[in-house]
C-alpha cells in the first residue's frame, strides 16, 4: 500500500507533517452552486481539489514543497440566493475565515501562502491588501486557476459557467458525475441592456435567474474528455511552474529590474 502523498494535508499524518519542511500553503477555494442540468453542484470545488493536487505533485517532483490545504466548498453567491441550495458566504465572512487560516499558518512558520480560486463570484485581492498589513511576515497572493491559460487554445465557446470549458474538465476528472450532454441546457445567457455594463467596463452583479434559465452561461455541447485532459494538463503545468518559482523565491528580494530588449548594434 502506497503512503499518502505528503503534499495533501487532508491525507497526511502528524508524523509526515511534522517532519516535512513545507514552504507554501496552497488554499483552494470553490463554491457550491447549480451548474446547468448536467454538472454537479460541487463542480468548482472538485476542479479546485484536483488541479491543486496535481499541480502540487508536479511541483514536488521538481523540488518545491507546497502543501495543499482542504478546499473551502462555499463561495460568494449573493446573486443566486433564489436558486435552491446555491450556498452563499458573504465577502465579509470569507475575509474572517481567510484571516483565521492565515493566522494559523503564519504562526506555524509558513511564510508563503497562495489562495487558488475556482469560482467567479469570489474575489480575494482587496482582502489580501488588508491582510498583508496584518501579517507582514507571510507573503500572500491569489490567482484564479482559469486565468492561468488562454481558453481559446482549447475550447470554442468561451462561456463562463458550466459551458464547454468546465464540462470538458469534468468529463476528464469526474465523468461519473456528468449527466449526458443531451440533458444539458443550451447555456444561453441574456446580456445587460446598458451598454457600459454589456461591454464590461462597468461592473454590476448579475441576477442569475434573470440571465439564464438553466443556470449555465455557455454552451457545453462541444465538450469532450479529450479537451478536458488537455486543459487540465496545461493548467497544472502552469501552476506547478509558479509553485516551483514561488518556493525558490527569496522573500527579501521579490523584485527585479526588467529592461526592454534592445536591438543589437
């Protein structure tokens, strides 16, 4: 029987954790919400779990020492409260949870922490601006895993919820939880009537039940497990590279001069 991987905190024992010189705490943060008629409510969290685990595995093979914390399965769903069991954490609640977790790892000697987000309603930048002041000895950063690559290299439909991207990933990661695509809604979404909001240079929260009938935004019809495998591999490679560099980074020297390339002669 193989021992559990030391980079997954939930599966590790105290002896393993005590004796392993971790350098990075990686916190995946998902959500619990409807994903059209064919994907499970846990889609965002399941994707976070698997992407974080595989990215950490690849980073470990290259000498980095991240540890993946258990995923947070609840996100900001203030625009979806009228959808049954779309479970909401207000941003202020997320801030308190995050503060407590940063406090825990910072007092235990971890000086680098990254929050990996998998849900569009979550946003941690402003929280980290405040929390970095409160915990100056721990370098804090955040990223959306889905921003790490260019989707258009892998899928045709760029819808942002339960569309071709997420469906392909789930067909690769958990095909047992994906209903037949013939049962999926089209993911057709209505747009804001106001020009600035429609063009997205003005932002407002979308009221989900007025935007989409099936809770999806994006057509999943062309999703395949093969596309999901390619997406997964590209995302994990990108995040693993970040973890390797973050592991090696000297917190006393996090900046460098970047000079423009000059022509020879």
